[in-house]
C-alpha cells in the first residue's frame, strides 16, 4: 500500500484534454497496455449505479493460454482492510467494542497493549512494525512457509517482540501487523473465525458469491495464476500466498464485479450507519478506518491498493464525482512495467477529462548511456531540472514535484508514464550530451549546465 496517490501529476508545461468518450478511451488504453504487458487483469469504472466500463485483458493462465475475463478471480491484498475495518465498526455500533479500547482488553499480554487502541491499529498509528517484508524473505524456508496454512503465533513471531517504531498515536507508520491484530480481536469478541464474520456480515448480504479467503485451494474456472515480471518482459508464475498469511491485512480474493457490489454498499451507506461510513472514509489524520484518504482535483478520495506476490490491485471511490475505479491485476508490482500506480493515474485523468498518454513499449539501454544523460538542465529562465541514475533507471527531478521515472523508447528518446511528455537527448560535435528537448505541446530546449 502506498501512502498517497498523486493522480493528476503536475507537469512541466500546460496540457490540453482529449475529447473521446470515456469507454472508448479506456478500451484503447487497456488494449495497448495489455499487448505490451503494462496491464494484465480486469478493470471496472462506474458512476453511481451505472457501470461505464468493465473489461478484462491479458492472461488468466499464460501456460494454458486462457485469457482473463470479467469473472477472473484475484487475490486482493490490502483491499481486505476495508472489510476488516467495517467489521470493527459494525461491532462498535453493536456496543461490543469501542475504537478507544486498548488492545490489552482483547489480547492480554500483548506488548504495550495498554497504550495501543483499536483506533491506532485502524489508522496505522500504533507504532507496531510491519511484518509484510517477511512475505518476501530471502530465506527460502520462510518465504515458502507462507504458501501453506500458518498459525497466528507464527505470524506474531515476526513483529510481536520488536520495539515500536514510535509512541502509539504519535506518528503514522503503515502496518499490516495492526490489521492482523484486528482480525484476532474480531475472533476474540465474536467467538468465530474472522473469515466467517466477514462472510456473514458482508459477503452474504451483498451476494458477493465470488469472494472469500482460501484462494490457494479455490477450484473454480475463474481463478487466476499470479505472475511477476522479469526484465520487464517475461511473466513468471508465483505460488499464491495462503490466506492465513495475510489474513485480516490482505487475505481475501474477489472479482471486479463483486467489488462493485461492495462499492455500492459504501456509496449507499449500507450495513453501517451513514455517520459511521463518513468516519470510515475520513482521515484520522492520514488514514480512515480501513481506507486511505487523499484528494484528486480538490475532491476527497478514499482508496485501498493491494500488493502481494503475483497480484496488484486498486479500489478507488471519489464521493463527489460518484466515481468508482477498480483495477485487479494478476501481475505484481515488482517491475516498473507492472506497477499499477501509473495505470490508475491514467484512468483517473480520463475520468476527469484530463490529458493522458497511451502506453509505449519500453527499450532497454546500457548503464553507460544512462550515465551520459545524467546532469542538470536549464529549462526556461528560472527552472533547473535534474536527471539522475539510480538502480539502473533514469530519473527526472523537477523542483516542487515528485521524482519521475524516464522510460527509454530509443537510445535518445525517453518518455513519462504520468503525462504526455517525452524527451530527446542531443550531443554536440564532440559527442558530449549538451541539451535535451522536452516535447509537450511543442518543443522546449533545456541546456545542460
């Protein structure tokens, strides 16, 4: 899960909007993205009760040449947290818990449990270290252990006795561990498995029949194979995590269609009181109760995104626009090519009628060539931009903006994923890189300093 989303990325110069209808734009974008490996999964975009776009791209099972469709089933990762938060809030409405309760009331003996509240766990302000890195352990025996059922005690061993990152309530530190503990609290309060409570309280009432937890043992045609990208070109299958590993922090599976039923519940204030939903989707201060909270064009945005080995997912709801965006991919974000963030940013730009760029095929270039382009460039009278190399990637730093990744289209031409901007590097008569041209609504020259 990333902390914030920057959908409408600031650009170097002004841009103009496209005028195509949204479904046509989306299909054009995702058709190209699917062809070059930029997106592999299912996408749904809706305004209110109206589904504007719902299609799937790429492969459900590459080896068997089975394509994805809108019934494809994906592991969700952190989208699970929206359900975990909702169960806790429903229990509070029933008078069985309070968000101000200390963790020690439900899990006696947990270190610092008397200082950590349920609200701290929900809003990532408990200070409890995140256990997620264990899922990617270089210790093969540890990494492989998560592909079969694991106990609570086993998962707790990765974070229970580690020192807090900060005093509870004082700082925000994103922590899957906090949501894992919330699942245990739910079991303690209800006397039932966490998974059973989610199903009884939400999945069954909303008729989310293609959603659940035990993905590893799921035996239905729509079950996807998860992949990671190697060298931005090769889809390598990955064994799925057992749902007991990610549990209340990320153990669910679903489809885009089922998640639209969940979006309907959120939008219509179903199964929780309206004031409770309002609290869930508000920042406290940076995170809601199961949701990330940000802004796009001044509009409040609630979201969750999941990142598990083999899967990358996004669920976005913008109340003012009555807009829902759901992206489920069976390729993880280990590669720049398969990172879902720029894809989501593009969909948001389209929905707002803003400028966007169609996906381009990337080319590998040598480290020596990248290093030759590194330096500072004078763009206009009072703006200096920096081009740097890090981890074999060419990066662009613009004052007051995030760092952008420049992708190679040729040995001299590079482009941004976030906006319709490209760059050409030029050499002087001695062979030294002397300037770059910024292509955006015309050409602007930037001299190397």
